[in-house]
């Protein structure tokens, strides 16, 4: 019996050891699609005149770099006043910059991108935001010297509002995002809760509160649902579409979203 048990242990050990072997999966790569990163952010207290729109394309899963889209024509039009703001590329970077943008709260804007013989457009309203009231920390429920962060702001009770939160830490590689609407705290003070086990004394982070449209709130909710589950090879139940439309070839859509937000950013150092 001892020999049989020993053989069984060896077989199990061999099985789990073999599971550690790296397997390269042969993934199919579709035709490259345009990706539009068009986030117009107007920090409270600033002019908001300098804005950047980034263009790239999708690429293979194993590719080390993201292809940039160069040589495009990019502009944003205030459709209330017909004023046009040109975004000029920093040569070869795929970054298109405007230094004379004029943000207007509740203003209606249209993005136009012309590249590769295709014209892409999107429309959106610049949404207001309320300022962050304060940031407080307290010991996290699970201890281990970790802290819980509470970001307080007071909702505007006269309107139905939608918010996005972004946390950028001094040690994290990518930001953390969240969204909320004011259905349950209309006109009242509310606090968003953020926890990261690496938030220790002396570490800092930036939190940004964005005012967003209901359409973008729904879009971001879907993205967060997909990002929160499954492994690296999991797929979304359906393609999540942004508001970028191809007016030349409607079936050849792009990825991304054209969003305009007032924002409030605060830095906080853990005590």
C-alpha cells in the first residue's frame, strides 16, 4: 500500500508540474480598427484650453507596441456657436493637440476624425462637476495597517448627475476607475470609498472626480463589468460600442469614446 501511495503522489506531482508549462495560444488577429481616445477634461479653476486626442489602432495580443495613427485630420466643433478647434499632430506620435480650445459647460460638441479615406464623427455635451469637499482616511476593516479612503462631494440637487472616479497611485501601473449616479443621494453629500492594500503611510495618490453624461455612464458601466470578470482570454458577451461613428463606411466602426467633462483633481498623502 505504501508503494501504491508513493506512485500516486508521483503521478499527481508530475501532473501539476506539467500544468506549469507555458503554452503559446495561436490567436486570430482581425483587421486593425481605429481606436479614438478623445477625452476633453476641464479642471475646475483652469482655462481648459490645452487638450489632446490620441489615435491608434488595434493590434495582435502578443504585439509589444500599439500602432499610432499619424497624418489624420482631427477637429472639434462647438455646434452651438459653429466654432472649430483644430487638433494638430505632434509629428509621428498619434497625439493631436489643441492649445486654443474653449470649454463651455453644457455646450454641445462634435468630433471629426478623417484618416485612411474614412470619416469618423461623434457628438457629446460637456458635463459639469461639483468640487471635492474633502478626503478622509480610516483603518480598513481587515487591519494589516491598510487604510480606507473616503472622498466626499456634494451633489447638485437641481439636476440628475452622473460621475466617474479615477484613482492614480504612486505605485500602481494603471489607474482605478468607478462610476456612480445620484439616484440615492440627490442634493446630498456623498462619499466614494477606495481601498488598496498597498496604500501605506507616506504613499500618495491623485483622485479625479469627473462629471459625465448618462450615455457615457452606461458605457463605462459595461466596460467595468467586463474588466471585473474572467481571465485574460475571456471575451465580452457582445462588443461594447462607444459613440464614434464611421460616416463613410458605417459597418467599419471604431473603438473609443468622445467625452467632455469638468473635473476636480486632488492629491492626498497617506498619514
